[in-house]
C-alpha cells in the first residue's frame, strides 16, 4: 500500500522547513471516546462516510484529494487551490487527513491515543492546516449540513478540542439548521462531538433539539435510524426519564419482533446495551438487556477484544442470560490466546483474563492463581491494578506472598503516579480487599496512603469532594495508627456528615468494622 510505505516516522511530513509559528498552537486535549462508539480497528474509513463525502462520480479535484498518499500531498493540494475550496473539498480534505492519521496510528500500534496526539501536533506545525480551518470558518454558511456534520466529527477525531472556537462555531451552525430541518443522523454526529465537553454548554446547545430527538423514537424503522437515536439518547442520559426509556425499549422490542434488528447487527446491539446498562436504570431494563444479548449469541465469536470486554462487562453486572456464558468464555479464551502469542497489550490481556475466569469451573482456579503472578509483574498503572484486584476477589486469593506482592506493586505505582482520584479508588479497593481476607494488612501501603491523605487534608483539597473525603476517612478508620490524623478527620466529619450518600455509609461501616481505633467518643 503506497500510503503505508510513505507514512514512516521520517517521511510522514515532507514539509518540515515550513513549520508554522509554534506559539500559535492551541492546547490539544486528549481525544478519547467511550466504547462502543470508537471506530473499528483497521485502516479503512467507513464506506458510508466516503460515499457521502466523495460521492459516486467525483470531479477532478475530488479525485485528486482521494489519491493523496501523504500529508504533504494534501497540503500541496491546499496550497495550489487556496481560495478556490468550497465546502465539499474542505470536507474531503479533513477526511483525507483523518485517513492518514488512522494509517499512522495502526502502523505504530502500541499506544493509539499517544500516536493520535503526536500526529495532530505535527499537523499543527504547518500553516496549511490553518488555511483549511480559516476556509471552513469563512464558508460555514454555504456548507451543506450533512457535509458539515461529518466535517466537525472528523475534525474532532483528528484532535481538535471540542472547546476550540471552530468546533463551537460549527456546532451552532448545525443547531440552527436542525431547528429548521431536523435530521436524526446529523443530530447524532453533532451530539457525539459536543457532549465530549464535561460542562453545561452541550446541554445549552442541545436544549431546543431534545424534543425533536424524543419525537423520533416512534418514527424509527431501520437499524441506521436506531443507531442514530441510540447515540443521541446515550449522550442525553443525564436527563432521560423513565417514560422515555420505556418508549425506547418498546421500540427496540418492536424492531426485534419485525426482524428489522437481528443477530447480524451485533455491533449496534452492543451500542444499545451501553444505554440500557447504565447504573441508574439497569435493573429496570434487565429483561431487554438479556433479550438483546441472546439475539447476538450467534455472533459472539465475531467480536474483537474491545467488543468482547464490553459484552462481558454487561453480562457481569446483570448476571444473565446464563445461556451465553459458555459462548462468552470460549470467545474470550480464544482472544486471550491470540494476545498471549503476540506477547503484548498487557492491559487488554488482563481484561480478557478476568472475563475468562469469573464464571469458570472451580477446578480451574488453581491454575488461574498460578497465572496471576505473571500478570502482576507486568502491571504498571492504576487501571490494571484495579482490574487485578477484582481478579483477586474472583479467585479468593489469600496467599500472603501474592497479597503482599500486589500491594507492593500498588506502592510502586503510587510513587510514579499522583492522580489523587485514582489513589482514592485504590484506597477503596484496599478496604474491600481487607474485608475479603480477614486479618490481612499491608502497613507500608497504609503508611504511604496516610501521608498522601494528610497532605491533601492540610492543603484543603480533601474536603472539596465529599466522595474523596469519606473514602479517606473510611481508610483511616481501618488503618487506625495515625491518631492525630484520625482526630482531624473526625472533626471534619462532624461538619460534612450531612453530605453522606448511602455508599459513603457503607464505606465507613466497613472501615469501622475492620479498624481498631474505635473510641467511645466517636458518635458516628
């Protein structure tokens, strides 16, 4: 493939001397989506997007863009045609750059997010990219809405932050169009981008569009419309009501009965499960969750690693339908074997390992326990530590050497990473761990965490977030030996106890149950 050959680290950008002023480069946010709306693995852009943006009979300029095999080819076209680029060509240029980025990412597979950011930062060094941005901004009013929706989606995929002024200008332009002529597919692409921002602004942009989305629930009659509707509902999950979810479930059942939605649509089914499986209403929709999983049973062996772990996560949280258990285990074991042979991708191997062991026969647990040490040696970050702790619970590991090894590893990770929220998550895991293994304590871990908590308390940051405070207080109740810190947190607790949620009560109860510093003066 000519594209792949030319996209080496040395030859990716052939215009190095024409670097744009680096002081004008905006801060680049990490662009990460949540499964299952990430793109499928592979080098090819979806046929649907290409068909829409390049159409069946492209003209000369479109053909020239489609044949660009490097970033330099794209930028040469931009320089040659600057001032003569209409909305169609601008959309195609953005897609061509995204295609090249995708090739770059999968040529160097080890860290997808890092490679995505490297590519985009390199793009930002070239003035031609800013010429494209300016042309898009100046031609916003002339854009055909469908082209504009694909443009904003792929600009964001390239790495342009959702808070960037160009993204926000496009979002408002699309909103105005949708209020005049609503399209569920265009709305889904708009929502997909704007709701990556964790603030109230996306709801402000979307508020007038929400009634249009909800009116379309009963109008859906194809899997394409269902996918677009599902994306909108997922992004609006914070404001969905019981009635809306009941209407959505009824529509899904109707499409299943009419055989519009079948087991061949397993990727769409996984996306739908992301809505029904949200913690706020999972129990109320367990029946449709089971029905959807059973519908895709025959396609489970087709799932890739990310899809498999998503399905396992849904199954684990619902504990049903039992009929697919063996199918999930066999498919996960096959993927795990493929990863073991490749000897890479530790994080994903660990997730697959957890999906294989949880419902396995007790006869296999001895072998699984022997495998744990291998995975522990490769664990170097908080996320893998948390997954590994769950595996310990699954297998009821009580070997003191293995337990000490795990919490030694936790101490090593905490010395390298200072993310306080992640540390509090590990703290919660420690409390649960001690509950699983009566009498177990790791004093080096307790000392390290107590020091971190004390610093946060003195800095005034611990009490800013009630969840962090109550997690820390539960830990101090358990660890108990720092009496001065205990008394300080107890005084703070007297002021903050009105902010407790049921989960906080549970955490504190665990800490009290397992801790030794329980004084008669503690009126908890």
